[in-house]
């Protein structure tokens, strides 16, 4: 019960990686706020009394502020934020010359501005409690690059950089808030696998690069998130932990 008595917000928590994190955090004693554009209430109802569903658009400031208020009103504070919501499913391979400005704007609004808005929304409540943990879900793609998804690669690279910037800023203000990132590889979530053509493309590339033969599952990321949220990682800050089955290996 490593998170007993703590309250965690998981954006995009109704399905996939976010759902796996929500379930594990609940198992470890946390109160969990499932913040998602779709399915938040239904997921919370399935997970029990210690789960709260809040319909949330992470790219909208008022929505993220309402998310934070709902968490405080229900559970009395906020200890952990997992910035998991992001655009990936449905993104097709597109040459950079063919990308439209609207594609970039939507990607950046959700994958980059969204984590900033959510972190800003919860920071006051975390400061009141003397600290907290922010965990950003980035991507191994930001480390290795991939052709024909430039806006997605850029968004996850920005999130990795923001992780370091946030960690420095919260440290400078003695907020007691640590900020770290997790970079998954291609993960076999239900949403990712629903698009058969896209799934075949991404898994084909990932399977050739992984050094662990089995496909990556949402629970593989949940374990890393639990560790970062626990007391065991209290001295870890500004790091990007790659959980990808060995696709990327830094020197």
C-alpha cells in the first residue's frame, strides 16, 4: 500500500496506459481521479468508491482547473498528477511537407500545452500539502525519431524538455514538487490496437527494435509510474525513464 492516503489525478485515465495506472494506484491505496474526455464516470464506477471520474479536456484551462477543484473537493488535496492524456491513436504516417498547421496546433495543444495546464492547475494544492509528484508520459519516439510523424515526435520531445524545466522551477521555488517523465515504447493498449493498419505498422517497427521479445503492455508503464509516485523515488527529479523493452539504449 505504497500510496495509502494519497490522491492522484491520472489524465486519460479511463483506458489504456492511464487505466492501468489508475488500477494499480487504487490497489496501492490511493484515491484516484480519472480525468478523461470520454468514459471517466463509467471507469470510476467500475473501480469503486475511491475513484472519481471527471470529464476533462486537458487543452482547456477552465477544464483543468475544474479537474483540480473536483479532486480537492472530494479528497481534500492532490499528491500526484500523471500527465498521460495525449494524441497518438489515429495519427497516420504523413510526410512533413503534407502536415497542416491545424495538425500541429491540435497536437501541441494536447500533448504539450495540456501537461502544462494540468501541472499549473494542481500546483497550488500540492504546495499547500508541502509537495507532490508530477509524472509526464512522454515517448521513446522523442529519443529515436521516426519518419512521417514529425509533429508527434516534436510534441513528445517538448514534453521531455518541459519535464526538466518544471523540475528546475519547482526546485527553485522550494515547492517540494518533483517532476519526472516516463517514455514508453509502442504499447498494446486497446485503443492503439483498434486501428488494425496503424497497429501493424507500429508493431512491425517496434518488434524489430525491441530486445525483450514480448509486446509492451500498459501495465509495464504502470509499474514505473507507481515507483515514481512512491516514497522510494523521493530523491528522483527531472529524469526521463525509458520503459520500452530495449528499443532505445543511451550511452
